[in-house]
């Protein structure tokens, strides 16, 4: 990071449901990340929330915000480069939208995180870089599985029989793309406290 650049100065949040949004500016390639921050309230502004793994808590990368710099972790820097589009994108990312040097603000904003994620138009989950092409394989596998389930449901509804579960020798069960699916589940994102709690909560509600 350039020590000559001035650090971004956060203005205090006012109001119980106030929070910041990150307006990620368009660019491509190796152009530096540029953004602005704006204060909003829940339900007032459409936005997308980012869910990712912080990784090592070393903020040795930066994003330029209104001519000043905000230090970020390498993981978040990577996420923002992946989601940057050809138009400004309104996002919420905790380590930028929350003043990490203000303990009281951090406590208040962490208490709001559940509401923030629920208020988002969609949540962008970043599992990590995919140099081996597992992502495309998982997406195609899920698409094929969805079609199998759809046909099974249609068959069950017209025949009056139970859902026709695949036989042990069904090709889909031996598909090599399950290796990529298992690789996805091994990513650190699934070990996060929020994810583990949500998964447990869903299982409890389904029993």
C-alpha cells in the first residue's frame, strides 16, 4: 500500500437501522479498485450483500474510496475484483462498510448483520478462487440433477406413485462431477459460524 495516500475517514452512523453501502465503480483487468460509500437504512436502497471468508486478518491490500484508501484483506480484494462489473454495483461487504476501528460501531453493526443479509436483493457467496474449473462442473451437475428431480416429480404426480429414486447403478450417482461438488463443500466458507448455525437451524426446522 502507498503510505503517502491518506486513509479514508468514516463518518459516524446515525440511527438504529443505519448502515453503509459500497458503490463499486466499474473497471476491468488490473485497474485499481475504486468505490464510494453511502449511508442508507434497511429497505431504502436495493443492494447485494457479499458473503466470503475473511482469511488471515491482514489488511495489506487496498481500495480507493473517494480519493482515499481503505485497507482490506487479500480475500476481500479478490472478491471485489471478481464481482466488479461494467456498471456501478451497490454492495454490502462487512469489513469495508463497517468501520473496523470503531468498536462500538462494530458491535452495533454485527448485531444488524442478519437483518442486512435478509434485506439484500441477493447474497453473493464467494467460496474462493477456482483455477481447476470445479465451479462449471458443479453448476452443470446441479442443472442435470434438477432436471432428474423435475422429471421424477412429474412422474410421481401423474402416476400416483412415490418419487422414483435412482437405482444404485444410475449414471448420475457415479458422475465424476461429484468430485468437484465435494471439493466445493470442503471450502472454508462452509465452516463459518453463520453458515454452520444456519445449516443446523434448517435441519432442526425440517424435523
